[in-house]
C-alpha cells in the first residue's frame, strides 16, 4: 500500500522531525496538540493540526481513544508514534490497527513482548541473547523485590516492568534502602506507565551502554545499522551519544549486530528498533532492553550510515522490502549528538522554564540541528526538558568532538539555562577524549565539579566581564559611551539600572 | 564615571573615560579600549578589545547580569560609586534572621505536602514534593526548625519563587 | 609546519565557514572588516578582528598591503583568501609569501597561470586537455575582439583575461553588437579585476557546466573528488549545484577526473582547486577555466565525499601529504546546494536591500546551512547579493530534490526578497527533475514566467489570504477578533492600518 | 465589520463575525472559522482553518501586505468598507498625467548619467547606470519624452525610491 496521510502522535522535536520526512515523501502530516502547544513548531510544520486536550499528557498525548478518533476523522491511513508517550504502548498500536490504520512501528505483539521488560529478559535468554542475572518474575511489593535482590546480589537495579528509557529505575546498594526506593520507584512507574510492578537485576558496575539499530521488514529481512555509544548518562537519561562507539571494533560490531538481529527476531519484530546492551570492560555484552520505536539519538546513525530512518520506517510500514542488504551498509566518519535540556547542571539539574529571548543555532559544515525551539517560545513545565539536539558528523572521533565543541560555542540561547556548559566541559575532558567512559562517568564528572571553573576564554582578561557590564550599565543609565555604543533598542539597560538602584536603596540610601 | 562590578564574587572598580569617540575603561590600573556594539533584537553585544573579538549575550536576572560568551558564563552585578558607598554603610544591618520562607526554586506541580504547621523538622527532611517535566523533586529543610505555615496544597501549580512553607 | 593563526581575507559566509573549521582545528582566526561590516557574523565568530577600511571593496577587501600588514601585526602565520576578492590574485599570494606567511591556496605561479584565462587555455591545450575554439591572444580593443570572433565564429563569449566565475562575460550573437558589448564588459572587467583585456571563445549552445574538484599536495600527489553539476546559472552566476551530476556516469567521472588532475598538474597546482568544463550533449568535455580557490559550491562535494575541504586546504598548506588516495574516495548519496541571493527574480533580479526582520533557517535531517545572515541585519549594497547557501544531502537525486523543496518551504526570511520562490518552482519543474538542463535552461525557465503562478498551497482556498489580511487589518485597527488573536506586540498592524487610511484618504475622504 | 481585500488583483469582500471566542469570516458566501495566532518577535502568524495548518510571515510594504507561506507569496491590500466607498467616488480623478519622475528601484551608486535636461529620449533609452552589489543596471525610459530635470550626478549614492530624472 501507499501511505498518504499520517497522524503524528507526539510533540516537540520528534513530531517536527517526522513531519519533515513526511513532507519530503509527499505524504500529508497531521499534528495533534494540547492546549499548551498551540503555537509549537510541530503544529505549524504539519499540513493539518487538531487539538486533543489539556496540557497534562494524561489528558492529551496519552489519550489513545482521542488520538485514534482524530486520525480517523482527519482521514489518515497511518499513525507515527515518535518516541515516548504512546510509542511503546501495545494497546495504542492495537487500537490504531483496529481502527483500520497502519501503525508505523512494530506489531502490537512485538511491543508487548519487548515492553514487558521482564518477559523480554526471559525471551532473550531463551533465544540465546546474553542477559544480566536477575528476576524471572515481577515484584509487586518491596518484600518480593527484596527476595529477588538477595538472589541477584547487591547492588541491584529496580526497574519498571512497564518502563524503559531509564525511567522509573533506581539503583539500590544496600538491603536496608530497598523498601524506600521500591516505594518511590513503583509510584513513579505507576504514574508514568500505569503499572507499578518492578523487577530486579544485578547492577553492573562501570559498564558501557551500547545499543544496536535494527531494521526488519515485513518480508523476513532483518539487518542492523551498527551501534551507538550511549554511556554518557545521568540518572539513566542519555545526554550524549556517539556512532560508532570508540570501544567497538569491526568484530565486536558484527557480533553485537548479529545478537541484535537475533533479539529482534525473538520478539517477531518489524520496522526500526533498538537493542540496548550493557557491555563490560572485557567486551562481554548483555541484553538490557529493546526499544520498539525510533530513538532520540537516531540521527547519529543516519549521518554515519547515510540513511533516513523515518523514511525507512514509513517504507517498511508500507510493506516494501528493504532495498539494501546488510553488506550494503557501512559506517563513514563519526557522529556525535548532544541533547540540549532545559536543566541547570550547576543547580542539581533543576528543570528550567522561561521565555526564549534570543536564539542562534550552530550551522555550517557537519552540523545538524533537530529542535522545536523558536525565539519567543515559553518553555513549559508540562513536558520533557529536552529542547533540541545538536548533531555533528566528522572524519573521525577527534574531528567530531572538535566540531561539537565549535557548534556549542557558536550556539546562543538567552532566557533559559541549559546543560550546554556541562557538555562543553565534558568535550574537553581528557578521559572522555580517550573514550574512557562508562554509564557512571557523567555523574562522577558532575560531582567532581571542575567543570564549573570559569573557562579560559580566548585569553579573556579577568577584568573584561566587569568592563563590559560597567559599560552596559553606564550606557543604560547615563548614556555614557554613546559615541561607541549604539542605543539599545530594548531599553533593557535603563530598566536594569533602575532595578539596581531600587535593590540597593537608590542614590539617597 | 566610577562603577563597581562584581564578577563571580570578585569586585572590580571600573573608571569609564570617553574621548574622541572611543571609550576607555580603567580597571585597577589597566586601561582597556573597548569597541562595544549592540546587535539589535538578539540580546547580543560584540566586543573588540585590542583586536580580540568577543560576543556576549546578556540576560538580566533579578540581582545580576548573566554574560554568556560561547564557552563561558559570567554573573556580574554593577553599581555606581554613590550606591556602592551608601550600601557599604548599611551592610552591617542586613544580617538579622527571622522566620525563613522556603520557596519553589522552579515552577511545578505540588505532588505531596509532607508537613503541617506545628511539625518539628530536621535539617534535610523532605517538606514538599514538586513535579516538573516528569521529574519529582523533594524540597528539603535547609535547617532544623518548626513549621509555622504551609502555603500550598497537593495539586497546586506554583511559579518559580512561590512560597511553599515557613519555618521558624 | 603547524599553522597556528590565520587571517581570513574575506567577509560573509565564506569567512564564517573558514573560521568554523579553523576553530575546529584549534587554529586562531583573524577576521578583517570594512566599516560597513563591523557587526557581521564573520567578525563576531573570529578570535580577532581588525578594521581595514571603508565599505568599497577597492578600499578594504581588495587592499593587498593593508591586509598583509594586518596579518603581520596580528602575528598570523597564514592567510586564507576565501573566494572572490583577492582569492585569485597572484600578486596577493605573492605579497603574502613575501611577508613570510603561508598562503592557503596554490603557489602564485599557478594562480597566474590559471588566472590569465587566455594563457590557461593555451597551456591546457598543450597538456592535452580539450579546449573550446577561440583566441590565442588578448584583445585590448573592440577591433581586435572582432577579428578573433570572426575566426572562432559567432555566437561568441567575450571573457575577461583577469576574470573568472562568470564575471565580466558577455555573449555576443551578432557582429554588429560586439563593439558595445566589448566596451561595457571591458569597463566592468577593469573595475572588478584591474584589467580590461578580454578574449574571445566560441559560445557553445546548450552545454552543461560541470566542474571537477581537485586536491594536490606539496608531495606530488594529486587526486580528484568527483564532479559538480553547475548548469543552473543566470548570467554565468550559478544558482543551484549538484553532486554528482545526473549526466555523469562512473566512466565519464573517471575520464573528467583524470583530465582535471592533468590540468592541475599542467599549471603546477597545489591545494584545493576546481577545473570547470563545458560538456556537450554527446558527452565531450572542454576545459572552461580553472578556479584556483575554494568554490562557493564546495559543500556538496563535502557531503557526498565525506570531507572538510577547508581542513584539507589547511593540512595541505601545512605541508602534510594527502592521507588518502584516489581509491579511498567515492560518492555516497546526492547533494544539492542553492544560493540564496537578495535579488527579486520577479523584477529582473533587481538587487534587494533592507533589514532582516525575521529569520528562520531550515533544519533537520540532511540539511546544512552556511550563511552570515542574522535577524536585524541590514543587507548592504556594497557586496555580493549572495546571503547564504542551503545544502541538502539525500539517498539519491529524487530524495535530495524533495529535501531541498522541504528546506525552502521551511525557511522564513522577512524583510528582504530573495530568489527562493524561483528556485522552489525550478525544483518542481519536470525537465529539471529529469536532469534535462544546460547552461541556458534557467534563463529560459525564468522567461517562460510560469514559475510566477501562485502555487497550490496545501489546498489553500483562494480566499484565505484575503481572510487573513482582513483579520490582521481589523485586529490592528479596531481590536476586532481579539478574543482569538493575541495582541500583536509590535503594533505593526496599528501602523499599517493608519498608513492604509492615509494612503486612501482616510475615513473622511 | 466589512473589509475589502485585494489579493493579486482580485478583490474579496470579507465580513468578520466574532462570537463565543471564535472568529468567523464570510467571504462571498463562504464561512471560514479561523484560529489565528501571532507568534511574537517573528512577524509570523499561524492559522488553523478547518484543521488545515498554515504559517505565514507578514511583511508590510507601502501599499500592501506581503504574506509569505512557505511555497507561496501573496500581496494583499485591505481597506474598510467606508474607505472603499470613498475611494470608489474619487478614483475617476486619479488618471491625470503630468511629468513623470523616474525613481531608483533599488539603492545604488550612480555610475553614469546618460542624459541632460532638454534631451529628447526614446522609449527604452538608457538614462542612468546604477551599480549595486557589483552589478550595473541601466535605468531606461518607460515612455518617449523630453528630459526636464536630472536629480543625480555620477558617483552619487542613492536610496531606493530616490528621484533620478524627470521626463515630460
């Protein structure tokens, strides 16, 4: 069949990214939006857009019935779920199919098989994919979790049976901390996934998180597109990803790729998916989970393998066989993605809100930006703090790191603090540059605190910020320096001057 | 004109001198010739200083300017000489300590209120659970004390800086 | 040697692009600027920046002595010329070298050999590279040009001996038009290149313009990086380029590549250069000219061959041998570049000036932007109307065309008219999509005028623009519709309303 | 409220009706329910019309609005019903033709002035050569006539709309 009109059941950068490829394919795109999102770019970029409810995701982007109804009313023939929200919800895929629409993703059975993380463990072990020691049944209570943890051995990771992407995961190092952690994690899991059941796995110390992109069509062809190194994480949320992994050589790539294809086949997979592995220092890899949707970090694979994964998703959903075989794909160069999040790393990653006062994205050679940010936008507290992705492609890892550094230095965002200063410091860190990272590296790096040191800025004299601020202040208040400083159109500095006066009691105080 | 600028805790006395269309700033004996240009609609300033080029964005905060220049962010507060002198005389009177208001450091939704007026709290004890962007954050007591008032209830949406709890 | 600090003797997007790679290489960049350009991005992006004179290029960007002196004063060890301005001026390269600095480009002798377009013709013919019938000596007067034209046969192309890039070229179809055309072309050449001498070539009807990228190091290695299809031109100015050419197959690529390497060797070439060919319908190719600098359209080669040409330029200038051999380079996918020019194609490509009121560049998969535009910028009349380049990379030509179409639809630029509407129509043209183009195609397409038809916009009802304008107008004047239209912060519509009133006499007229 | 909007030469009568927070526009018997949002600082308007999404930038010109929506640009001029009626009465008086001023359609530098007062000129005859962005452009006579005045000299820099020559 030929897909002609697709509802994108998502928001933010991924909704925009999917709409872009749909437009390129000549397929009409249909956006949905909560009342908080009327002005968002994904609404403006789509051919059609329909409201689906209030800001809270549970009232809009997670409303299966309303989204399916919207798709039918709009005359869609398919639905793309993006990532997050309903993307790994088998009931949603089922509802889409029952409405006579194509779900651009795996069959509901594969989502269910992979989405029940515990059953997936069992299935993978059975298929011969190596797994981490841990539960073979769910823990509904702290007591049951304690029993499983005793068997696996501390430290353990508490994981949500219905979870994924690091959400609802807690690491517990000591038996006595388990009950409290279970309660909190289970509550978050219940809120996020509608299922509070947990399972327990041995927590591996110092592993790498490396995942493999797979593609399977409806004709029994399944291939992999190499790996992504995702060890730079904080609280199981990835912040920087690379393709290829500096740890993986051609041989390991072939072995992990083969295991990933095996994993995909084990759950009857179709469409694009990702098999996540934990890799220990010796190079042994263990199945972590399977993500049955497009990943946030898919652009690095696109750059290194020369593909458009969303286009391939649509083509597979249309029933077309993969046009190329495993041997036709090979990596070229090195790509890095960073996730720009509205979080202040200097304040414990506190979520930031506010209005985007000014914005300049990096451009030029080897730079790709996927972001729904726009000047004047109000960053809302209802959704994920990820406000964009900067992706670079270079000849090799050193060039890609230098390019990402350049891109971040070039970027300007006024009005909302982001994690960019931390990432910039990370790119300069010798251990990172040597590729010596594991999933705990970023948290240790943050804790070290050295990243907060003021950088050596182009030989910046220590006095220069003082000089500039004094001139701006004087300019705003007395018009001094007008000969060299053109008038500020905004008058911000007049206001700033007035406030300073008030704050410190004014001239007469 | 004399100004005092505090950059990340360190104070600099800056003397501005304009002549012949150029601006000089003398800071602690060093003279800087500054070519400073405002780029409209972008909160951006371009600085040429002895040939070196810097581009800063400026974001106003309540008590400081945030100057962001590519790889670095600086927080600077400025006052003129007169204000500086006046403040120096009154600073001794500012140390007094009364009841402490615990405020929201971010906007969010109140998921749990864990204390009530009259409760005694330990340092580090959770007071309120705030949720924003899908993450739950515990607001904890910075000092031991007794809850004097609670300003929010479960499910309230609060702005950054909103009063949550008063401890005495 | 290791280059540590480079003066970029240029402005606009290419100065910015060079500064980006220098930053990635850890090399300090030094910008120069005319008084019109103090606020430009190339000044802000560089590590250092120095004024070199008034706006007129002859007083600043073409001032050899001032630029070389600035480079020495700033402690540079090398100079990158970009394209245009002094980039193909042998005296400049000579002056740079005499000052003890490295010229990031070919030796002065190679610039002189290729830059004297007439001598280059002669040298190429001698080396066995096919050339077009025409002059073998310069014409200083219309009379001499007439004699040469009579020999070559009409129509002829009048070309500046010191020119290049299509500047100072006139096509003359009849003998009686030659004198007037010679006077104008010679005057322009004298103004642009300081040399009014011309030469004559037979003007080929309906050829393609296809050029080959070459790289030659200081150790005798010379390779090519395939071709670029540049037939989409207006008045010899390219507006859209592709890599690879839809006309060139593997065999022709190998033959043209070999001829280009031969041409480079014939003039003792070193660094990155481009050999331009005219290709007739039978696939015969003729040497047109050699461009001894980075080309405007270099990004399409970068995307398809996975290289950073500016980085390679610097590495070659440092004396490093090419790290890879001819066989290591192969094309992947298809890339297209469009040049965004501030010209109104609906008004005879009238240069446009004005202030950039709002700006949004395209982003997302396969899109690269190289531009010095910024919101609030005043487009000046002193320099080239090219204000940026949009470059896309796709799986094949059809995907790349669809991607460029998407990118142009996504782009927003308020305040200055550009050639984008014409290019958008071009991308939709069946002949272009079939690759049936020659160097005259764009001018015929413009003359056809069909591109000016209002496009079918997402099923846009004909009335919608009227509806929107009426609402905006009413909103500005009476506050009607305020319930659904948030207040315009700028008050533009109030002003617009007032002006409309005045223009048509106001309510009482 | 009634308005008249002219889009690329065609005139539409638009009746705006607001009720219950929605705006309807009736154009030639067709009713449009419009959800129109201004995106601050971007000259951009987002329109949802029966579910279809359009994004237009708006640029003010002297005599019209330029609405640019991705693949298309529309020039629209609007007037209210009263102005429209008033103009209809006076339009007959606007055809009078006096001396014609030839203006610069772009800013530029005057490279050559090819005529002088008193010269007779043919239709299409070059009057002035203007240079901008390295291209020379000939300004030609739109009609035959006699040069009454020349307002510029060689090497002058002129703004868009500047008077160059008067022909009678």
